[in-house]
C-alpha cells in the first residue's frame, strides 16, 4: 500500500509515519511545492494521498483539492484532514466538495496517535477499535448558553453522589474560560490544575501528583476537587494531549470523573472532554437564548463538525419554571432528551450560596429541598447506569448537616 502524507508540520508527519510504518509504505511532504514535485514523479502510483488542510491555508479548497485529484490517478483515494483553524463555512464547503469529488474527510482536533489510527483504519479498511477504559467513568457538564447552571449542577451531583457511596470521585474544572468551581466552594488558590499542568503536558502525570493537586472537603473523604487555572486567556493554548493525559490518570485513580467544561467548543479542552466522556450533559434553561440560539449556533457550526450528533448529549433543564417552555418544545428544538428537571431556587439563594462558598445543595433550607430532590433523582439514574450503588437519602442529610454544623 503506497501512502503519501502531506502535512505542514514535519514532526507531526514523522510521528504519524512511525506509527503507521510496517503496515504500509509511507512517503511524506511538508510543503505545497514539495508535494507537487512528488506527485508529478509518482502521483499515479499512490493508493492513498492524505493531506492536512493546513498545507493550503491561503488557497480556496476547490482549487487545491481539484489540483490534487488531477495530479493523482483515478484510483488514488484522497483523504483531507480538516484544520482546526478552518471556519465552519469552509468546513461545510469541504464537506460538500467531498460528496461531489468523492474524497474523504478526517475531522480536526485529533491527537497524533488518534490521527495515525484513523488513517490506518481508512487505508486498511478496518474500523478504529476504541480501547475501552475499564476504570473510572467520565461525565461532562456544560451549559447550553453561559450561566445556565453547569457548575451548580456538576458540584451538586458530585456532592450528592459522594455522600451516598464510598467510591472515589473527582470533580474537575476544565471550564478554562470561566473556572468558577473554586469560588463556588470557597477554596484557596494554592492547589488546582496549574500545579500539574506541566506534568499533563509532558505526559508524566501520575495518580499521586493528581491527588496532591486536589482540594478535599473533610466531610467527604472520597471527594476530590481539581480547581481550574487562573490564566483564563490561556484557554485556547491547552493541547489535546495534555487533556488526554489528565483524563487517563483521572480514570485510573477515580471511579467517577465529573468534568465541568465551557459552553463554547472553541478550544481543545471542551471538545476533547466531550469526546472522552461516557455521558455528556448539557444544562439548559427554558429561555430561547439558551435552548435555541446558543445551542443551534454552536451545535451546527462546531459540535457537528467534530462528529457529534444531538443524541450524544443529554439535557438537564435548569430553573424549570413549569410554565415557561414545555419540555417537548425544548427537546424538539435541541434534538435530544431532557433527563432531569431542576427547579429554580428563589430569593437569590443561588448567588448567596456562591458568595458564601457553600453550594446550594449543601444548604439546609426548606426552599432548597425540591432542588436537592431533583439532583438526587438525577444522580440515582446516573449511578445506576454506571453500576455505582448509592445509599438512601438519610445518610446524605446527616453528612450535610454535620458539615453545616462544622462551618457554623
Ligand atoms: N436551579 C437554580 N436555582 C437558583 N439559582 C441557580 C440555579 N442554577 C444556577 N443558579 C445560579 O445561577 C448562576 C449561574 O450558575 P452557574 O455558575 O452554575 O452557571 P454556569 O453555566 O456554570 O456559568 P458559566 O457559563 O460561567 O460556566 C449562579 O449564581 C448560580 O448560583
Ligand atoms: Mg460554570
């Protein structure tokens, strides 16, 4: 099998070639001229031509794609790797061209290892076998539009489950643009992701390092909290590889990994977490700006291009007022199911909870009871799907009560 890999980054092409070597004969090109020269010499002998779109950054896709097809034999199969820099309109155009000109596409935001496996699967015509993580499950929480309540729900779920099981749980703040778990829980700045960022980046992170970077609430020996970064402007600088190594070690160390991610899938952290997650929750409010505009725009223009369907997400309807939008209309608009209805807690108690660093779910106030009940119901369903046995609610109340006494 004769395969040409054309990428603008020689290091990436070399890594991929070395992963693929053995099963096929690999040629590489790192610039447009170089590729053109090689195609003139041996374009008609290639079985596959794999081209990273980044190589043609300033050229309209219909020009370079038709040139490449002309420079190869009709039997050569063209595979285009979509660049993460490409805007959604061009992604749409390339998809359309792929149908018309009969080439295939590999979506952006894959690690080099994933990319190599994807290329091998296409060339050898065998599906990618995803290694099944048999340890901790990963659950992601994001808001459909900012401030819909993802952090509130993620924290509530973490505390509720932690109080009802001895399983080891970590709550991770990878909402890099609004890392607010620290504020919600009134935690200090000396721990968190920044402590282990270099180790995630180099792939040297281990369980002990991760545990040391976590905060812990003394009332819950099994609940660990990894707070986020303070440099919010670094959100886009995070790499797929560093998120992958954090998730891998978190899975090995914990039974349940709950991750809070940002609404905007315009960065590796959000997309990578969603890809890795065993279940993905979108917290949505019954407001048109949330269940309609924000979701549609981000889903159609970004999530969809990363290979997600609406059904890959499940909805948590937050601040469900019962009289605003019906469940059915929201489900129809978002193309997927609501699995939990969480009521609004009135009297500004949500804001008060954050200002006091004591999450809503841990306040022992009558007004919060329906909120707690709905979270508990959601957690029972989640835990049973994950084969985690939860105790009854008496123990939960006891633990919370003790904690409140402690704080008081
Ligand atoms: N069910 C609820 N009842 C009352 N207040 C709530 C409820 N859910 C969330 N809130 C409040 O709404 C505000 C936003 O919630 P939260 O910070 O969880 O949103 P978010 O989606 O995580 O925001 P971001 O987009 O910044 O990540 C907070 O003040 C929180 O206390
Ligand atoms: Mg948040």
